[in-house]
C-alpha cells in the first residue's frame, strides 16, 4: 500500500485520501493540545507559513494515547489549535497512533521509519515524520526535536 492510498478524515469530518498531498513535502505529526510539547505548534505553524508556497505541508493528527493529553472532541481540538496556537495547517480527526486500533497512516509511517533500535511504536506526542514529494517516508523525528531543528531537512527536500 502506498501512502497515497490511505484514507484520512479531516478535523471537520471530511473523508479524503492522502492523494490530496501527492507531490508535496510533508511533515506528519501526532499532536496533543494539552501536552508539554504543545508550544511546538507555533514553530510548526511558522514552518508551514514559510514553506507552504514551495510545496510543503504539515499534517497534524491529534491523539490521546499519551496520558490523555488531547481534548475529547474534534471541534474542541480545532478551536484550541486555532485560538491558542494560531494553527492554519491541516488538522485531522483524533486517532490512535499505536496498538491494534492504530490508524493505517501511522502503521505505514512507523513501518517505513522505525524509531531507535527499530521500534515501530510511537513513544510520545509530537513525533514527526518527513515525507518526500514521492510519498517516501525519509526520516522520523523525536518529540524533543523542535520544528526549528528540522527546518534544514525541509529546505533541502524542497530544493531537490
């Protein structure tokens, strides 16, 4: 299965496939509005605004799997991201990123870019995956990797 075959649901409930992002450099992030890493939303938004016109996109996938640090309803999540962090990049419906109910997108991402020691499981909120224009998952970044520390990877991919 290709990344582009995977079905996703936007935070507003619209179903689509990842084909909508074909040809773009993507940073796919599992997010949580109540997490200690939530200030990264501002850095992610800055990256998005800086590079969106060059074929870059950030896709945020809220999850409550880590100490229940996400709001319950998608509309609450959208509002918190917009009001508290100024997020305008695409957000999606809350999902599981680990376990038997893990969303197929995150099964694909973790399979293509496992973490340290080959572990596929997501360790925490704000794990990030960099995807090239052809849908190849190139790199996985830890929650502690800030958006600013990832910027050069994005610039390099966009320059190709």
